[in-house]
């Protein structure tokens, strides 16, 4: 899986990059068909925003989260993405069963 982390009004440090990688790898443990992921981290005055576009076989999954703390936004983003991947996986494999 290829992972791109970019920052808007933010310098992406190695600590942030490794934290994002650890959270996104949680998704790949549940679903193996992830091609690549592009994470964009944005910082405004009091708003920290994290977005991800996950390319999987047959679909692109996108979610975003906004929090006051960047690490909390990344955690919330990982939770949302995990739910989306599980829903996509269930739909995909249910079609094969019927």
C-alpha cells in the first residue's frame, strides 16, 4: 500500500507521518485490497482537519474529520474510515454469496 501524507498550512513531521501510518495500517489489517491512500492534514486557527481518500479495488472511499486537536482528528478519521471499509467489505462479499 502506498501512503501519501501532505499538509496544508502545516509541515508534516516524521512523528505525524508515523502516527498517520499506524492508524491507516489498522484499516489494511481488516481489508487487503487497499491500493493507496492520500491523507491531507489542514490547520486553521482553531480547527484541525484531516481528510483521506482510500483507493480500493472498485471504489474510492473518502472521509474527513474536524477537531481542535490534530491527533484527535486523525483518530476520528481512522474510526470513520474503518467503518466505511467494513461496510464496503460486507457489501462486496454479500454480492458474491447471492
